C-alpha cells in the first residue's frame, strides 16, 4: 500500500502542518507533498474543494476539510476520543482554533498600517482574552485536552499558540497567552514530544 499523502503549501504552519503533525504524533510515515501556489492553481480543479490541505489514502480516495481530516487520522491512530461526549469537547477546541483564525486572517488583508494596528489591537484587547479563557476551560485538568494523551485537538492549539508567540504578527504581543497557563503548558508539552521536537530541530 502507498503511504498516506498530505498535499499542502511548502511552509510549516497553519492547517496543512496540523495534518502533518497528526501523522508525526501517530508515528506513521507519510508522503509530505509540498506544492507551490502555481501548482495549486493548476491542480485545484482536481481537489474535492478548491483549497488545501488534502489527504489521499490508498483505496479510500481524497479527503478535504482540515478538521474532518484530523478526526479521521485521529480515529485511525488513537488521537481522537471514541466517547461521543469527550469527542464533542475536542471538537469544541478544534472549532475554537478556527474561530480565532477567522478573526485574524482578515487583518492580514488590511493594507493601511494604522487600520491594521487598530484592528489587531481590538482583537488582542477584546476577543482573545475571552477566547483564551474558553480554551482554558476546555483543556480541563491537562496537560492535554485528553489528559495525559495528546491528540489532534492539541495539535491545533499548539500551532495557533506557536503562530502568536512567534512574534510574526504585528500588534499581537508574543506573551499574550502567558495569562493562560494551561494553554501554554499544553503547547510546550506538544513542542517537547520527541517527534515534534526533532521535526522542528531539523528545520532549524
């Protein structure tokens, strides 16, 4: 059988990296198919929806929609709960990450620096503290959403925390999430997992 094939753009962030890290946590070798924007423009009519990532599984076809892919990988490799109520809590976390992304992404299209700074300041002041408190409640006793066992919901939280704390988004303080110790502990826990640590160490 062919290895699972993850197709996404050639950078280590956002939704495609979530799917890659799911396979890293599962210890499953996969084909990391990184494509250019030009490749995507040519190939997107062949995808289920005109965006990435997509996952191709031998004998099962091509899957789109990141959270659906993560739940599938999670079910296959023990990174997603079988209990429906616990699964719903993990789903809440995953959708919360998407909520935050959908708030941030429009600010990236603002060309006026003053307007962009004002929009991000409003997010940092009003929305993100509410978001962080909600996530803290969903994490529960920790260290991960599922207790001692990391899963796909943790991957999403790790990458959104990594994005904000990297300092790459002007207007969002790098230490913004320090007020949420469960979230930062979770992100650090994922960061220290051997497969994840070696992946980012190799990337420099």
